[in-house]
C-alpha cells in the first residue's frame, strides 16, 4: 500500500483522483508549488492549513454558483422536495439550492411586507387619539384604534389596489392574512377591504379566510362585512361548494357563525335561496340574543324589498315564534301585508 513516503506535501495532498476531477491540474501540479517555494522540503503547518482552507473556499464558491446556475437554466436536473413552514409550502432543489430556490418569489414576499409597512406607517401618520377613543367606545372593544375614519381608509385601500394587487389566490391569501394579523382595528378593516376588493379570488378555497374573520373578529362589524360581501358571493357563485359549509353554521355553538348564516344572503335579491332564508330564520327564531334577533329582522326586511308577499306570509305564519324585535324589523316596509 502506498503510504505517501517520499512525496512532497502537495503531492500527498492532491494524490486523490477525486480532487483532480474538480481542480485543474495545471494549477495544482507539484511544479507549481516548487516555483512558489513549496517544494519537497516540508513547509510550515500554518502554510499547509492556509492553502487548504483557500482551496476548499474556492470549491465551495464554485459549487454555489454552479447550483444556482443549474437551478435557473435547467431545473429539471434537480430533484424537487417540499419544505413545510406552517401553512406555506416551499419547493426547492436538493442541497444548497433548497435554501435558494422557492416557489414563492422574493418579489411576492417583499410586496406583502411592503404593503404591511405601508398600512402601518400611513395609519400611524394619521393617528388621532381623540377619535380613536370615541371609535373604541362606540365599538365597545378593547382593541386599539388609530382614530382613522372610513374616508381616509378608503384612500389607503385604493393605493393598495393600485400598488400591491395580488397576482394569484395564494398571494391574495398571504396579503389578506398578513394585514389581518396586525393589532389595530383599522388594519383589520383594511384586510377585509382587500379581501372584498379582489373579487376574482373570492372562491371556495378562500372560505377559511372568511371563517377566520368571523371567528376571530367575533363582533358585528367584522362578521357582517365577511357575511354580506364575501360569503354572499360564495353562496351565489359556488352554491354547491359553499352551502354545505354554511348549512352547518346555523346550528353552531358560535353565535357569530349563526348570525353569518342568516345574513349572508342580504343583497342577493332575486337570487336569494328563499327556502334556506326562511328555514334559517325559523330555526333561530327562539333566540334571546340581541344580535341574532336583529339578524333575523334585518335579513327578512331586506328580502321584503324583493318579494314582500313571501316575507309577509312567513311573518304571519311565525308571528308567535318571532321576537318583537325580529317582527318589527321584518315588517317595517310591509305593514299593510301583515296582521
């Protein structure tokens, strides 16, 4: 077996054929080292370490550039794998490229971050402590306000629609979720505004976002916005995928889901599923909770503008079951048709 006796240090170091497959022979030929003063005579240990580190560094740099180049120009040569990070999935190549190549571009991530920063900074610039106090008292909440009212928020939303429009449903979900997670109420209002503005992404796959508005918002302002602007579009445009979910809400322990189920057809007019509307109202007519009684009256009152006779017939049939509030609201515009 060759022990390397009689070889100079460069010869022993680069005797492996694998090394010469990676490194040009003309650079690391022993003659090269003799010319720079590192011949058969032993060199200091420090010199050997320095040269070794330098060589390894060159190899590593070349490897990184080569991987990136191949990933860009010939991604089929790289085995894909998925790296799970919470609710997001990132696909990358094996090795170093798994940290460099992702399915969601940096541009998309930066756009979301920039939008969040824009929302926070713009609202902060318009902070009005006095208005914030009044808005907080009106909503009966401990959630903080900036004191920025709807006209100013509408201008912010217009800017977001121009400058940060999502290109696909995944970007839409990322953007809406990122803004919704911010702590102030106006930020959450803008998250819902974004969700409603990009109608092309109000599809069944987005339903969990709107359920989150209902469950986490848990107050009439958030719930009503989600129900009448997002859930309504889903039940009208994707009834087969959406109604099976909404049907479960009418018996849910969460009062806000029950409210959403009843009011989600407000504004549907002739496209209203009257059988469901009346069934939902009858199922919850016994409720004592103000927000449920108000929801029943509101939903019936709005549909009465489209079909007053149908609403009058329902009210007359269920007069004994409906609360005074629900009855009064439902019959507001059809006094001449009810008993």
